[in-house]
C-alpha cells in the first residue's frame, strides 16, 4: 500500500476519514532509511528522464498553513539535480496575472520534457482561497473544477506526469507549529497574525479542499493525501510517489537513449571514415 492515500476518481473525500498522524507502522529511523534508498532511485530516474527528454514531471503541493509545503519541496530538492528541477511559488496574482484567465500564470510555468517543476501552491488556490475569502462569485469558481481537469488532461497528453500532494495536517498539530514559531528566533520571521486569522476558517478550508480533492482527482492526475503531522513520513510518502511515477518510464527512456547512442556512434564512424580519405 502506498504511503500516501490516492483519491480514486469519482470518490467523495471526507478529510476526517484520513489520519494525519498515520506512519504505516514505521519509526523515524526506518523511514529515513527507506527515504535514502528512494532518493538514490529517483536520482537515477531523473538523470534518464533529463537525458531522454520525452517526459516531464509536475509536482503540485497544497495544504494549510504549516502543513510543510516548503519543507517537502526542500527535501525533494535535496535528492534531485537542480539543473533539471525548478520551483515556482504562487501568491496573490500580480496586476498582469489578474488581467488574464486564472490558468495563464500557471500554464507558462509547467515543465518542458526532461524537467521537473515543483509548485508551492498552484491553480488550486483559485478554488480554495478564492472560495473561502469570497474573492470571486460562486458562478465563477464553480466552473473552474472542470477547467482545471481539462488543463491537466492537456498536460498529461503532452507527456507530463502530474503528481498532486495535499499535505494533511491536524488542527492540533497546526496550533503547535504556529506556537513553535514564537519560541524559535530562527523561525520568528514566519510569524503572521494572518495565520491565526486563517485558522479561524478551518472548517471553510476543509470544505473547499474536500471539494477540490473530490472533483479534481482524475485518472491522469489523481490527488494524493499525504499524512503530514510527522515530517519524516511526509517526505517518505512524497518520495515514494515520485519514484513510483517515474519508474514505469525507465525502459522507454533507456530504449530511446540507446537509439540516440547508436546514431551518434554511426555519425562519428562516418565522420572518421571520411576524414581519412
């Protein structure tokens, strides 16, 4: 069983059914050992993907404040080659971005073949934050679920593997993490009254995320709910999903690279033969 729960297309999500403390019977030492092995596999798979330039990988990270989006992304960056990996953050739209459709700023940042792109927040803000804070009328954001599904289907048809992670943190754990920021001078810069105000909207965010997870988990881009109360298990679940998503492509990448190698050798042989004349 995967460490992250995969939302089956067509199923209705109730976040209370998922335990954010889940660790699959492992302890931290076991988890770190497994992560180290997965990291080695991912490193090799990324190298092949980068060289073959047939497939792209898009990882979307969503979650409440303190759920660990930054931490999860930093961990992915620690075992991937930065040359082929990029991170994009999505905050309040700029005036230029707001003058276009809501997917415009997202589409232009998706990865090209051979590359990995990690989204810290994403187009899902337009059916979560926009909905919770009433930034657009319901008749606008309710149509965006279908528009998102069509957008992700387009990416999938263009050989982009899509992994969507909802980092599932418990309400009590979030409170502890917010309080910890006040105790740690190195994290105090993260303090914001806004985080506590957002926390008051916990139930509204729950409803918005449940709808997004329900309506936008598709065969080509299913959602994964990642237990995020334990950071080491969160990182393990994300790494396993990345390895499992890339591994099926290994043979086709190898076959393509072997063909490129044969053609390169033949071209070199022809050049050398000609240079001897």
